[in-house]
């Protein structure tokens, strides 16, 4: 770097002694977008907060939580893979949806120091559908994959007013358990085969499609041309390509994260400020220029 | 903030998922300069590392250390007031000087995960003297205040070749203990009264002078006109004002921090890069423009 670059690089102190931290804890961590997205939003609003990655292996999580709980300048903690289920047992309380989903992806640090776990993955997914003009209300929906993210989405879809919801997992005990828990909500949730025929909304919440040589999560030839097909994976999967070729509306997982920002910001007491997906994208676009 | 400011604020991502962290742990923390100074230097060198404040009360330190030791993206940890003595008992090993001084202000994280505590306050102090053209070699020196910083400076002065070193503390047990430990180095270190008469180098390493109504750490009227008078406090103290009025050369504590940067960078495996005090100041000056 040339000396001339000093001014560009240091024009604004990005962190000082009074900076508050929002952490994101996970492993692997290098790929997460939260530090850039959140830090851009905080600085846009003139807040002295940054989002920092905490790279943590599963065996270290209890010690890490015990230490992080002592921090006086931690404003919130985002929890990502593989720590979302384990975090359930390391907090002082859970929101209703986190208790049902048995997974935590954001920890709200209350003024009295209590750590309360919430899961907003599912809300982010449904908000992203709505931002694409797709309201799940009244739809017949099929959800493949009932791990942490799939469970959160199932809960959010059930809450959003789908007319029917079928869930499927290769681990049938897992999908059976989810259907049983959700049935307490008096929503029509059942397990079913991974057959997309006849559904208005088809969702892949399994990891199949992350790698190019993954098998398909379902028989894509059976997708109806009028279906909406959504995937939680952030790139265009083979499933989405085939669905698009059939004439379906397709929605990838990219926006699901951005639509969680406002909910997390609310937990940090910043609900009055603009943490919308649209503003996050404007800032990201400016950063790439 | 106006929308036009987005580009300025986010022109360069300051933190992303792959960012390494250097922490500074202390209480209070808002006043520390390390996050700005180090982050500016890291970015100047094109390194994806930032320095973040960790606000931690003393009772939380053992838990915090246990958790921070699990982090896989922590590149180093700076320890400041009030944690320097406690950190001695929370690491796997100490440098010789940290063992003697019984205080830690930087933790080197070895490739095998071992945490080794070092203390470079004293080295920074002596390097700052030299940067001002003052070589302590052969000088008769008086040091007031034998807390953590004073002890580190006493050790570094003894190592730097002063001809005589007298130390004083209002807590005489503390200064007696320091003199006994340093005597093992076969350096002429003795305790003495807080009387600056006849010394070439007079150092205040006590906190007296931080507040404007503090008593003087010594009888300033007894300072010789040819003495060098140095203070660890980062603003111009009443002691320095009176010494300057007597015609003495005076040096405040500002540079002491900047001259530790290169030693800490060496501990982070960055010893080949320019972490000099001069470069740190150029970057800080550019940031203020």
C-alpha cells in the first residue's frame, strides 16, 4: 500500500475504545456476511457499533458464552452454524418460537444482563417471500429439510397462514417430531414424501444443493409450472435452475438474511432506525463501487 | 447522516467474516487509543485485522480469559488497567521481564495455542526517551511510583544501563519488594526518598497528576535545571509544567504507548512490517484531517 492511501484508509476511525460490539459466533466463519452488512448499517446510522466474527469450535462454546456474558460492551450476539441448537441450553431464556424450534440465531442482551435466545431465520424467510410478492397465506406448502433452519421456517410458515403444510426429512424421526410440536399450534402440519406435485409453494431447507454434486432434494420433474420454488441456499441451486426451466417463480436464500436485520435490530433497541433489507443492499452496493 | 454519506462510510469493508481480532481488555475502556491506532496500522498494511475493545470488570476476567482462549481468530490480546497484575495468573507462561515485573500488558498467542504474557510498558518508556534523544545509559535516575507501570519502567531502566536507580513509593513495602527483586539483576537499584535533587533523570510513574487537584508526586522545587523529567501521564502534568519552568527537558507519557507497538507486532508475527511510532502518528494525523 502506498503512503497516499493513508487518508483513504483512515478517514474515519472505524473502531475506538468506546465502540460497542455485536458478535457473530460460528465455525467456519470466514464466509459470513454479517460483519460487513451490520457494520455498514451501524456506521450509516452514525452508531459506534461494529459487528465482529468470533470463530469458535463446538467444544469451546460453553466457555465462550461464559466469557462473552462478562463483556460490558457487547450489544448482541448472532449465532450461526453449528451453534444454533447448542445455544438453546446456554441462555437464560427463550422466545416462544426459539423454544418451539429448539434453535437460537440471535441473543438479546437485556438491560438486566439476562441472555434471551430468539430465532428469526423463519421470519426472515417469510418476509423475503413477501418482498418478492409471494404471500404464503392460503398456500399449500411442502418443506424439505427439518434441521434448524427448516424447523424455523416451518414454524414461520405455519404462523403465516398457509392452508396446508407438509414437512419431509430423510431423518423421519426429526420430521415426525417437528410435526408433533407444530400440531400444538393447531396448524395443519403433516409429514409427507418429498414429492412437490400439487403444491403452491415448495421450499428446500435441506443442505442439498450447496455442493454442485449433491443429489436433488426432491424429484424436480414433478414440480408444477405454477409453483413458487424457494431455496435457503444463497446461490442458484440445480433445483432452482430446473424449476425456472419449468416456468416456476424461484427465490434463492440471499434475501432471507437481509430480512432478519430489522428483527435483530429491534432486539438491540434500534427498532426505530432503518435496518431494512433495502437499505442494507444500498449500503452493500455502495461499498462495492 | 445523509444518503450521500454511504459511499464515504462504506468505501472499504472494515470488517468481514475473515477478519482477525486483536483485543484490548480493561475497565474503563472508552478512553483507550489502541483500537484506533492498531486498526489504522493494520489497514495501512493491508491486513484484515482490527483491534476491538473488550470492556471487562475484574471479577469477570477469569471467565473472559477462558472464553477468549477458545477463539480461533484472536491474534493477540492487549491487557490494560486494572487487569495487568491479575493476567499474570491466567496465562500459560511469562517472559522473563513479565515474571519479574509481575504484570502483563500483552498476551502472545503461540501457534500451539499457549498464551504467553509479556510486559512492554517499560520498553516503550525507554524507547520513547531515546526517540527524544535521551539515552538513560550512565544516568542517575529517580523513579516515583512502583505500581505495574513503574515496576516495568524500573526493570527497563535497569536494563538500559543507568548508573544508579532509586525507586520510591508511598507504599514502602511495594518499593522495597521491587528493589529486592531487581537486585537479583546485579543492577544498583535502591529505595530512596522522593527528592529529585541531584538526579539526571526524574520519572513520575505514579498516578499523581492525572487529576488537576492531585498533590505533587515530589517536591518539584528540588529538581535540578539540567535534569530530564518524564511522566507516564499522557497530558502535561503540573510536575512537567514546573520542571519546564525550571529549564528542564520534559517528556510526557504520550509516546510511551506508540513505542510499544513494534514490540507487540513482533509478538503477532508482524515484526517485518513498519509498526513504528512515527508511522502510527502519520496515520493518526491523516485520520484527523
